[in-house]
C-alpha cells in the first residue's frame, strides 16, 4: 500500500503543477527562476520525450496501459521485502499515470520545467517525467544491488565459486 501512496502523491503533485501552468500562464510564457539555468515555461507536447511520435495518441494509450499493468504486477509480485524496487516502481507508476491523464483529458502533455545544462537547451519536461527518470535510476541501483548479491552468494566470502 505504501508504494501506491507514493504513486498517488506523485500524480497529485504532477496534476496540480500542470493545472497551475495551464490556468496561470499563457502558452510559451517563461518565468526565470535561475537565470540561464532554470525556467518555468508553459509548453505542450503531443508526442513522447523530445517530441517524438507527435500525435500518435493511440500508441501512447496502448503502451501506457501495458506499462501500468506491468508495474502494478511487479509491485504486487516482486516488491515485497525490496523497498528500493517498490519505491522505484511507485515513481514510475506515478509518472506514467500523470502523463496518461494529460493524454486522456487534454490530448497533449503539459510540460513546464525548462533547463539549460552546460548551455544545452534541454527539452521542457514535467513532474511525471522527473518521476519516471528517478524511478528508472532507482531501478538500475536495485538491479546492481541484486547482481552484487547474486555474485556474493555464488562466489562466497573468499572469492571461490561454489557449485
């Protein structure tokens, strides 16, 4: 249940921030937070990351539904006793549902976090996108931990392989 609460928190934070952007800013408006680094910019995206697959909503509906079902399955079956796995999946679930709500209700995703990293104009993103990235990074950490534990069990304390 804890993991679903994390996902719900992410969805609420994502949707409230998007609502604020849609209701308080005009499309294209940009507010500097840290000059030449971070801006709040009202942007819309009808595709995926970096605007790929523009207008392919049926594809996003299908893929997102499959991803949500898979994440819930893994939370139920694999996350017991593995808090980092559960948290990573919760972040991914919240992020996937956050953008899915936009696609269903608005037919586009509201983006607003705009950064310039080392003079690179990074694509505008949102809380759901951030949650997805954080979830993937946490999942990779969990996978590395699992791999290390497997090697330690396989090779033992003294480094010799046990069959």
